[in-house]
C-alpha cells in the first residue's frame, strides 16, 4: 500500500511539478487567484513577493516618474508644471524625453536587485525583464521606439561583476517586444559607485564618462531610442548617456528602469 502511495506521489510530482516563486523560491500555492493585483500577469511570482512590489503611484513627476507627495504647492514659479518634481523643475534642459520605472526601489527591491547584481543570481533577470515588459506596455506602447540600448559598465566593473545587468534586462525586454538592441555606448571613464555619491556629485562625476561607439553612429542617427538601466536615482547616469546619444544624432531618447528610488 505504501509503495502505491509513493509511486502515485512520484508520478504526480513528475507530471505536475510544484511551481516555485522565481524570487523567493518558495512554493506558489495552487489554484490561487490574484486578478485584482496590479502584477497579476506575473504568474511565476508568489503573492507574498508581489505584495512587496510597489508601482509608482499617481501623482508622479511627468518627467522622471518620482512620486509626488502633493501637487500645485511645489512650484518654483507660476509657469512651472505642477506635475514636475522640484529636481526636474530646476533642471529644465532635459535630454531625456521622459523616464518610467516598473516599481519603486523599496527595501524588498533593494535586496532583490542586490541579490541579482552583486551575488550573481542571474536567473532574476527573467523576473525583472517581465516587470520591464509590463511597464513598457503601460507607458510606451504608443511610442514608436526604433531601437533599445542600455547603460554600459566600465570594463573593470564588468570584469569584477562578470555581467552587465542593464544589458541583460535590455536583451530580455527585446525578446518580448521584438525591438532590436544596439550596443551603442561605451564607458570611457571609471567612476565611483553612484550609490556612494551625493546628488550633485553624481552629475559632475559622471560627466564625459560615456561615448558612442564610432561604428554604431549610423544605427542611431535619426532614431528614437529606449535606454534601459536597473535603478533611476538622480538620473545623472541616464541623462549623461542621453546627451551623448543626442549629440551623435539620436532623434529622441526615452528611458525605462526597473526601479525608481
């Protein structure tokens, strides 16, 4: 009798393997439904992890996607857009048309991204690429994007980490939406880790850190580009990349990041 039970259990597990969450690796309860959840399409993520992901709530800055605590009272002057955060009002010369992010950079995402970037759990790129796809569908479906590119790592940092998370995310999104990836930029100046720098230090430190690859210029001239990175903090890195792309003839540069700090 016990042998029958064991065999039945073995074949059941073989034919119907237990689905595990791609983030926490815990079993996903069968027959659970979360149709009301904003990440309901993420079938391979458990509800516990989904509940810890936060989509940037409205109202948010029209330009950088930073959540706004309040609108209209935070204007530098009467002509300022009430749906621009103070940082974007002060930095009026934007090269980036707009940034959008899939989720907020809360403690859960901070730990998850660290697991991906610094501890080499590259399987998380599947989850994060799908989150980017959801954000792309929500914010960029009606924008005519020609090519996707990404923020490069300096060769020393790439050797240290063995992979570029922004490149992986860009490639994953590309496969899902059918827009080609162009490896357009190279990092020619090694900088300190941006997380260790203050807001204005980031802008000065990142200046002249990138250049467009000479053989790629013809592929970006007149093109509308979507640039991918993992985290938008001050926008210093993305804005510097966008300036270089625009200087080399890109028509418009939009950005899409996994998380918004």
